[in-house]
C-alpha cells in the first residue's frame, strides 16, 4: 500500500485505538487523557494498565428491526448514496487476551443521512473482514437521526470461531445520546481529526 496522508492518518487512528485499548479494552475514551489521532499513538499520557479481560468486552446491543441478512461484501457504503457526510471508520477486533482476531466478519447497516433505512435492498448495508492484524476499514456516511434514537451504526461481528456480537456504535457529543435508552457510552466511536469535509473515527471491538 503506498504511503499517503490518508494511510498515515488511518494508521494513526488504529494505533490510537490500540493504545486506548490498553487502558480500557473496547470502552469509550471518555476520561482517558489522550486526544484521538496520529499524535496520540506515541503520546505519553496513557497508563498501560492491562484491561483486556472480560470487563473489557464490547457490550451487546439490540439488533433492532432493520437488519437484513445476506449483505454484500462492501467496504465503501458511501458509494451507495449521493448525500451525507463521509465517515472513514477503522479499528480492530481483539480477544479478551488482547489478541487480534483475523478474518472476523463485520456486517454493518445504518440509516442514511435522513434517517431512512433501505429495507428492500442493501443501500448502506455491507460487510468487511478483518486482516491478519485484526484490522478493519469501512467508508460510509454519518447516519441521520430518526424518531426515538440517537445517531448510531449497527454492526455484527462474527469471529471465525465463537459467538457473534451484535452491537451499535455511537457518536460522542450527540445531544440525543442522553435521551436514548439503548445508548451505551462504552460503544462510542473515537473521533479522529476531520479530513476536509469527511469525519474519521475508530472503534476497537473486544470479543
Ligand atoms: Fe437503527
């Protein structure tokens, strides 16, 4: 892969996510004294307290009513739509022993920027697999709000062996988070620096 600014940023995000994991496996970064992004990867503010135990498991969340099985392999969900703020999502899937989970299938589905799901086709639905280092990479758009819910992405994570995790990912700083009974702060994305009009985020799943 050629070295580009985007790759460096994404690499930094992944490293930042991994560093944060050492503090709180799969938990949100609230209270962790580190700014997300490339500068955090080598930052000295992290306390390397091992925490990849059962307490660090990514919480399961309800699947909700809009899951459709059989999604296509698709790393660029943004290509499905003509509107919405682009979101580059990267991260890692790890075990409770902090080992990367390769070939885990992450199946994403979400509302478009107007809060609508495609319940007939696979617009903004698709799956990707983790690489040998347990990393995944998805391009999508920031989902819109719909009644009763804060902004969120749905995802299932199926490791090659073991139980599937169904959960949801949230955006920090959303006013609607506090009004959503399903929202969990442990499932908040870590936002990276904006890249032009696009947003960048990372999340580490711990299975
Ligand atoms: Fe939803």
